[in-house]
C-alpha cells in the first residue's frame, strides 16, 4: 500500500523526491553512526595494543591489530567457564520453555474457561513486576533448598521469568491459525496434546523460533539472577563474568572489551535471524508487524 | 495419560467397562483440557514468581535481618520506615524524573527516525537491522560500553573533548554529569525499542485518510499532527506502558556504571532495594520497598491499561 502511494507520488515530483531521499540517507546515517559508536568503540578497543587503550589522545583506527586481549580472556580469566555455564543454562531454559509454553499458549488461545481472564492478567502482571522484588525471596527459598550455585536454580528461575512472554507470544501466533485445522482434528478424536504436537507446532515454527531466540537473549543477557543465585565459578554466567574484569586497581579494559565482543556475537546472529518477529515478541504479541 | 495400564487391568474383567472408563477419561480430559494444558506453566510461574512475591509481602511485615534468627512481626513498620526515610523520597523522585526524561528523549528521537525509516528507499532493511542492535545488547555490556566511553582519563568522550579544545569532564563523578551518562546509556537501548514499535504502527496505518489529506493540500506537519499521531495512539500507549515498566526496573546499567553514586545521585529504585537487601541485609525493609515499587508501577499503568487493551483489540481487528 505504502509503496504504491509513494512511488506514484515519486514519479510526479522526482527531483523533490531525490532531495528527500538524500536528506533521509544523511539524517539516518548520522543517527545510525551515533547509535553504533559504543559498539564500534568496543570492537576497536578490543583489538588495540595497550599503549593505545591507555591514551588520552583520540586514535581512531588501531595502528596495529592485536589479539592478545582475546587470548587473555581465556588464559587469565575464566571466560570459557562463563560461556559454558551460560550456554548450558540458556539451553535448559529454551528446552523448558518450548515444552511447557506451547500447551499453555494453546489453552489460552483455543479454550474459554473459568479463570481465563485472571490468568491473562496474571501473565501481564508477571511481566511488570520488578525482578528485584522476586529475587530476594527466591534467594531465601533456594538457599533453604540448598540450591544456590546450581544450574537447576538458574534454569528454574529463568524459565519462570521467560514463560509469561513465551505464552503470550505463542498465543498470538496460534490465534493466527485457522481454527478449522485443529477443530477438525479434534472431532476426529485426536487428544488436545496430539493436536498440539502434530498440527499446531509444525505450523507455528517461526513463532517458536522467535520465542526461543527471545528466551535465549534474555537469559544470555541477564545479570541480576546470576548475581544473586550464584557466587562460584561453577555457575557464574557471562554477564556476571564481565564484572570480574573490574579489578582492585582498575578495569582491565582490553580483556573486558574482548569478552564484551564475544558476549555480543550471539546478539548479532539472532537479530538477523529473528528480526521479523521481534516486534511481536517484545510487546508480548500486542503489536504485530 | 496414566490410563493404559489401568485400562488393561479392567479390560481383563470386562470389555464393556473398559469402554466406559476410557470414554469417561476422554470426557474428563476434554472437559478440563485447558487446565491441565496450563498446569505445568502455571505451576512453575506460581512457584518461582507468585509465591516469592507473596512471601516478600509476608517478610515485609517482619523485622527480618539475615544475621539474626529472631524475626518479630512489626506490622507496617518497614513501610513506615521506608516512606519516612529521606533517601527513599530522593530515590523515588529521582526514578520518576529519570523515567520522564528518558521517555521524552526516546519518543522524540524514535518517532522521527521511524518516520524516516517508513519512507521507501534502498537499503532501508539494513538500516533497520542495525538500529536494533543496541536494544538487544546486554544491559551489562551497554553499561560497560558507556562506562568506557565516559572514562575520565582514556574515554572516547574526553578524547573528543580534548581534541576540540574543551576541558575533559569527570563524567561519572560529577552528580549531574553522572545522571546524564546514565540517561544516555538507557536511551541508547530504549530508542531502538520505541522506534521499532512506532515503525510497526506506521506501517499498519490505513492509507485512504492520508491520500485524502494530500488531495486536500494538508502539509506534512498537519498530516503528522492530525492523522498519524491520533491513529497511532494504541501503539504509542503500548510502547509507553512497556517503557514505564522497564524504566522502573533499570538495574544493570546502574550496577555497572555508578553503583548509584556519587552519593545517591544516580540511585534508582531497583538498585536501592538491592542494596537494602544484599548490602545491609535488611530483608524486611527491602521487601517492603519491593512492594511499594510494584504498587507505584501499577498506579502509573492504570491510565494506560485500558488504552493498551483497546490497542490490542483494534490490532486484532486490523489483523
């Protein structure tokens, strides 16, 4: 729609259109450059020699490419352990969300039942509460259960934190499917679980992928849960790992930025994969693109 | 689900009874289907989110300190202590001002960028994807990025300041500059988020009113003010609600960049609660503060909640 309206106008005022396009490019490029600066600066710092990092004068392009910082994060710091722990927890969280989420989302979108409104509101409410409010009692509970510093605690906590978004998002995807599909299967005698596994899940694969990506990123990026629930190298995750580059005498900016780049890689990969569904995911399905 | 074994047992006795039991089981399954489909999800949410929240409410009425085993009931004592302490008032006011400033900056920049990105031009998809990166960067990493840029000795900001002949600044040490730094780090992640929502809203706008307005000779500004913004109301409400929620949950950036300092200059509610709990071991007070924060968030959202719902519904109609 938009494209037709605008191209037809474009033909009529092509010179004006050219000027407008140029202005658009210029303004957007400037904004984009400013927005990218912290990321570019992170990457540039990570490949600089120490003399350039500790410089009060602006040196834009590193004179010499140095990969020492990347070696240091594995040799002098525990980056390998942080990455391994984080991947394990993320894997667990995705798995639990993908098993528990679809049936719940299916129930929310296809049945009307008593208490449905309460559940819907409850899920939104759980997305609203400040994590700090939950993490303190959770700390007490997990320490009573002797589950601090365990993968189980981290996976359980993260699973619960991501589930409301997962359910809302999958619910929106299931609502898009024609009802006749699963209704007819149910009339043919398939159980609800059978319908979900054989009919619904294959049809909402993009939705599942988007949900998994969001659950992954939220877990990957999290600081507070790992900060409170773990304090040994066995379970510390990468966000907490970054804080270990803050040493007594100052911040080891070279290794820190290298670790930061490593932490940033999955973000880039997943933005390109799930970009199309991000709007829906981030608004719990309220805004569709 | 646990049926087959039992069915077989009964099946030995009589075929007819097996059918009845099976059909009764099926009927039961169908009748309560939504409940058992939801059970695992609600179970884990209930155990890990709802129960702790209620537990926090209970703790908030106790004089609960980690080091002491006696935890006497103090009624609203913690709430009174929280509300009357000078630092809480400061932090609350600070968080509100912080949220207002961030929202103003984010929505202005995001709306302008979205309007530009909504135009048809080559390479638009690439701009869009890159704009998203800051939003999905880990807040911890965003905090370190900006802490490095605002570093008073070797930071990019001061390198640029020195380069153009200005005096270098103590960005994270001087209270107002520290506040500015925190706002910049936060809006850096907030702008892409609001922008992508605005863009989605713009792309869902119906075209005929705009074509009519162009025929009638309305200027671009008039079209924006009289058509675009009113039609975008539901999306703007959703974005606003989500940003309000998240701006009262900002923790990582503060933890990484300033630890709430200098003094209390950049302290926001979540970090204030965290400190009460884990530095001062005042679990009762921290729980009361948590509940006050939950309450404040709800109050701020009430005017928006109805809007959000009508927004979601009109979105359904569009789809």
